[in-house]
């Protein structure tokens, strides 16, 4: 769990934010053996014990789920007419929310969590966390696609994409499959990029966020918990700060 120290302690029931800030500034809060005096300090509670005086504080850990999103469901918590990704989950996970969105017909890696800070850092503009997609096209892959995407495409609606990476699945001239890596998540962005290039995306699947790859043993609609290493990797990719220091 990563967050501001005052928010974490207030959520743990130590008092209001104002009361918690007084505790921190008085030097009564420690992480391990280190006294923390800054309420704004962000740190990671995983593997770190927090103490008020000599009493250990019980901190709730967040839940992190990897879902292989199938086509036909939307990346939302609820909808009156369409099935959502939470409809695929057991009742105990109904309080989670998706990190970003995949189009209704797009499949693949979707993170579900109740960690709002990590969600914001992974999806906020300017954080530039790379996402990789596997795609299939209506027509063969052209040799100049990679160069044009690296330069940053200008879409028909006037939006200039940030530079990305793209490569075909194999060097065969009739290959219509490949991968694209982008650090944005605009509405229908990958589809719009290839439309600008004169082609059409017929299948799209996200396979990686940062350094976390989709577990290919998961069938569409199946999920598992992220490992500690995967959670830590996402936190590093998003630029979240680690435990406070002296």
C-alpha cells in the first residue's frame, strides 16, 4: 500500500487528518525505526511496520487483480444495459475498480484494484506508463508503420500522438499481425492510429502494462492476484515513492 502518511493513518482509525498530522509532527510515528515528521511523505507499507509510540498500527493492504478481459464487457463498475468487468468477479471483489479502460471489443490485460493512488499514477496524463498491445489488421503490415508511429502520428481529429513503437509479428510480406507500444490511452487510440495509416484493426488485445505481462495461462474472463513482484513493478513504473527515510 502506497500513499501519504496522514491519509494512511487516518484510514487506519488514528483520528481525523488534523489529529493525525499533529501525531506525525510530534515525532510519535515511526516506520520501522525511522521517525517520520512529514504528513505529506508517501511511502510503501508492504514489508514495513508502522508504530505509534511503541504500538504497532494495523494497516489494511490493497487488493490487486490481473484480469484477462474478454470482448463484450465494458471497463466500468456498473452499467444499466451492458455487462461490466465486475460482473465477471466474485462478490468479495465488487468493491474494486478497473485501472484505465479497454474498449468493449478489446481483450487482454486489465488491472482491478482498490488502490486509488496507484490507479491515478498509472492513468494520469504525463506519467507515460507504456502499454503494449497485440493487434491484427485487415491489410498487411507496411514497412513504414514503425517509423511513422515513432515520429508521433497526427490523427484525423487533429490530435498529435506521443511517439510510440510498433513492429510486425514476423517479416513475411503478407503479415497482418503485430504489436504497438504507447504511453497514452485516448479513446479508440490504437484503432485511430492505424486508420490514419490507411489500415483497420480487426482484433486488439493488451498484453503488457509497464513491465507486467498478461499471464497467458488465463483464459478470457479468468483472473488471478498480482504477485508482490508485479505490484512493486507497477509502483516503480508509475513513479510512486518508496518508504520514508531519515
